[in-house]
C-alpha cells in the first residue's frame, strides 16, 4: 500500500513505483487450461498485452495518434511535479513508448497497416485518461511488473510497489534455514493483486508448503485468482474473501508464516497524496485510520493467535515511527507472544518492515 507512482514521494516517506522495463521483454507464463470462474462475480480485465491483435489500422493513423499523444505529454512539462510530485513529460513519454509496445503487434501487416490489440479510438481515450484524469499507467495497460512477475491490476486493486518485494526475500531467507516452515501453511492478508502470495508460493517450492491469500475486496480476490492461475499456482495458493483473519478461523495456531502489506497511511494524509494514488487506488488499501496503525495493531493481535510456535511474520509499515510503535505494542501488550523482533529497511534505507517469530 505504497503511494507514489513517480520516482520520489518525499512528504510521507512512501516507497516509489516505477515500471522497470517494457512489457515485451519479461517472461509472461500462462496456464494452458481455461481460466476458472473467479471466486466472486467480478470478471477481471485482460491486460492489453494479452489481448489478441484483432484490429487492423492504418499506419498513418497510428502515427497521427502517436504525434498527438506525444504533444500532450510534452505540454505537461513539470506541472504535475510541482502540484503533487506527479510524472513529468519525460516519464509520460516513456509510458507512451510502453503503451505502443503493448498495443501494436510486431511485425506489421505491411507498409501501410498494422495489427493492434486495441483500436485507435481506445488509444485516444486511454491516453486522455492517463494525462487529463491522472489515471495510473498500470491501470491503463492493465498490469504491473513486480519481481519476476507481470501481474494483472485494475481499478479496485492496489498496484504493488517494488519495496514490498523485500518481504519475499525475508520469507526466502527464513524457509531456506527451516524445512518445517517451508512445508507449512502461510497466509498473505490483504493480498490485493496476489503479488506476495504468488512469489511466496514460488519460494515454498514443490514441497507441501502452501499459501492462503485473503482480501476483503471481491475485485482484489478475482484479480488475484486470475494472476494465480496465470502462474499455474492454483494448487499451491488458495484465495479466501473476507476481512483480515475472518477467513482463517480454521487456522488458529497452525500458520507457519504470516505476511501483510496493510493500509498504513494516516487518514488525514490521504487528501495530500499524488493524484494517481489518491484519486484512483482503493482507499480501503491505503487508509490506516487516525495514526495509520489500525490494521497493523490488528495484525499483531491476530498473529499471536494464528501463528504456531516458531512461526514467522513480516509486516510493512509507513516508516520508522510505526515500526517502533509496533514493536512496543508487541513487547508490552503481547508480552511473551513474540521473539526475535527486528526492524528492516527498504531500498531507500527507510525503516519499513517489522519481522519476528511467534514465541
């Protein structure tokens, strides 16, 4: 539940969100069997790069659109940067290049026509949404690169940020030294796109370990299920819809591990977020209450009940102040429940994570 979609967001020390490479260069595994019906009535949107190239357009019309879109991007200059640390023209032009790579099938039909995955008119609409409405680029193209994954995302689902990848590294380090934890059941609470659950499922390998991923949002559960199936992990990862620990009542004292990137932004700070975040990403995944600690403290209480002795947990926070508050809460309000508590930094050396073990 990180909050900026450009290179820096200093006012609240939130992690950044950048697209690291074009969608055409990363591995995109896909299960050959038909996608199952999602666990809710929500139908996930198909990312542009996965759509069939059923449209044929004149190359001159595509070039006309590209010139228009580039002009719109250049017209922004640094306006968004000054208003809320949003994207400048150089970032928008980079995104325009990525959008082209996703939308256009290569090679072209001939010197005059090109095959495309979306129509020219939709391209005009999508770019207006990106620039004029500040719709996140990840929602425009329908996916985000995260670790070695390309995850489907859409409105109603938090866009995963790079810093959260470190949670997977923490889990990997722990299970590499503890075979019992590697074979156990893990939980990812507030799974969103399923990023943590899918990566941890991969870390657990082909043994008996599995992951239960929960989310209150039916949209998030449907999108996470779509992503799980794309990576052929439906036998390893179970999706459950519900609030935090409610779907895990059968797991009391049984979990080998518990991870979460919960909402942790203080309510008063939501209005000051970058437009891409505050206007478009789900408030449910951002707003952590008055001090941002509401969900985090609830996670501490639940971890004490659901983790088995020796079980591991990792929680992401807003920064050093929240990390220290969590450790103080666990040491005093949950005395004797946890051990080996640590604060870990993110890529920007901000104290971001609290990890530890059930006593």
